[in-house]
C-alpha cells in the first residue's frame, strides 16, 4: 500500500481533524481501487474517477449552520478551543448532521458550544468559504433572559460584545467578519432615529 501517514488509534478526547484539512480522497468508495483525475467532457470538468469501476467521486462543499446569539443588543461570541483558528473569536456553529435541518443544527451547536437554548429570529445570511469548501448558513438568535451561557468543550471562553467593541482583528474566519458586519448593519437599520 503506497503513501499516506500510518493510521493510529485516536486518543480519547483528542480534537477531530477538520474536514478542510483532510487530503483529497485516493480510493473508490464502491470498490476500493485507486481514484485518478480525469477530464469528463460531458461535465466539462476534471473529476476524481475510479480506474476500476468508473465511479465518479464528487467533491462538494459542506454546510455549516451557525447562530449570531444576541441579548439586549449585544452579541455572544466564543473563543475557539480547537484548530483551525484556536484562540480566535467566532459565533457558535458547526457541521450539519445527516437528517438534521439547518435550523436544528444551528440550535444544537449553540447548545453544545454556549450551553443555551437559543430562539431563532430569521436568517442573517449565507456565506461561502471557497478555499475550505464550506457554506455557512447563519441565523439571528435570541438568548432568553434566564439562560446562563457556559462554554462547551469547543470554547475557551464566552463573552458578550456590543457593536462598538467587536474584536474585528481577532475574528476566526472571513465569514465571521462578513456575518458580524451584516449583524451590525442590521442593528443600525433597525435602530430608531436619533432625536435631535
Ligand atoms: Zn471503483
């Protein structure tokens, strides 16, 4: 068997490898033979195809569902405990599970990472990380007054930020920056006009 790092049993509690860090698949999931890159004229694209059975292995983006959780005009951010971008701030979110809606995934991730049952308040936006092959669906969410946020295993710390003190230089991903800009813009659009 050629190449690749040896497979070792994972240590209990070790952080998982992020999907974007995984190498390109090398073997057919139908028959186990090697995949090769071929130009498929009818699709006008290069694809990974099995040398043995002809199966085409499509590589498509994955969906992340997330929430911008707010209360009293402030946003709850979490400092990431895991790579990629450990130590940087983002909003609760994660990869959708099979059989789960985007709304369900967003609520579940917020419970896991921030310990609160968030109430969704519509879509904030849909953001694409082309380099990582990820589409992020982000909802606005209300954290109930009686909910006490506590960091889950993936968060080093949780903290409330107003629009004026968001740590723009310490945000984890370009999609986090885009989403928080949209959140701030939405808030300004909703604010009542200042009296003169
Ligand atoms: Zn095959």
